[in-house]
């Protein structure tokens, strides 16, 4: 079956503009994660959705960042008034913890460049 | 929150050598994965191993949950093994998954 998909694959935007990044998880996966990876760095946790539970937003770096997950499937990460330090690869992952196995599967990422 | 430490941060080896990568974590977990990030940035699942030992070809992993560490073994390294290896842990269904900072592996021909 299809894996996790993300769009766009690349996004160049001007400082101060808003951007939306999309993630389509694997069908049936109830858990969805967003991470950010700056050049040469590790993965920084941003937000976690699990089913109908309130999302864990503890990793969002500022109130310019927000995320939604509609219908328990597709998720959109929105960054308002982008800054140059927002430039990074944004990675999405999904998993299905229904059987107590929490294995994550990652999408290819969206490379965001803020000029 | 839970802390994840990986060592060594960097490792340079000749092709054919063996290596051991370590992941220490600060709390009990019931979710632990090893990933390989290839030069194109794609994260590839290697092992889902919250406890026990698994093997897949030249790679194997062991997690000793009671002592809060996991080891990834790579035998007979190949240049295609180069990249960054990440360990990621979580405490359950309602808990986020946290990544270590990774081990950057360079295999020289």
C-alpha cells in the first residue's frame, strides 16, 4: 500500500509569508507526528495527534506554528509570518498503535526555505 | 521528559569493519526504533525493538529495557551503510516519540 506522503516536496517563501505543509498518513493509521530537522541536526518533535485525543503540542516552537488533522487523516502544518530560522525539512510520520506496536513510518519531508 | 543519548556522535570506518552504536534512555519505554537516514534525507526503518534481539542480514539490534539501553550492530560495513543512524523512543500510545541526536557513520572504500 501507499506510504506516508507529503506536499509540497520543496517550498521557497519570503520572510513574513504564511505557509501550509500537508501530510497524508498511511490509511488506517491513527497516530500522526510532525518533526522538524534543521541542516545537519536531529529531529525536533513538534506535535503529535492520536485518534480523537487532544494533540500534544508541547514541541511547537512558537504561536506562529499550528497544526490540524481533519477527519482523523490528513494533517496540515501552518507556519505564519515565516522567519529565516524556520528554514528546515519538515517530516511527518504515522503509526497504528492499535496492537500495542508503535512503529513509525516517515514521509519524504518538505524542504522549506525562507528567504 | 525522557532523554535519549546516542554514542558515538561520529564514526569513521573502513569498508568491511564492524561497528556498534549505542542508545541510552532515561526512563522506561515500550517503543524503541532504529532508523537510518540516507544521504537523500529519507528515514528508513531498521528495527522496532522495545526489548530483545533482532537480526536482519548484516544488521542486528539488542535492547535491554531494564538497563535502559539499546545497541545497533553493523557487520561487514559497506559504503552504502553511510548516513545517520537515529534511535527513537516513546512510553506508549499517548506519548510522543523522541529522537536522539544520531550517530553519523562514514564508511570509507
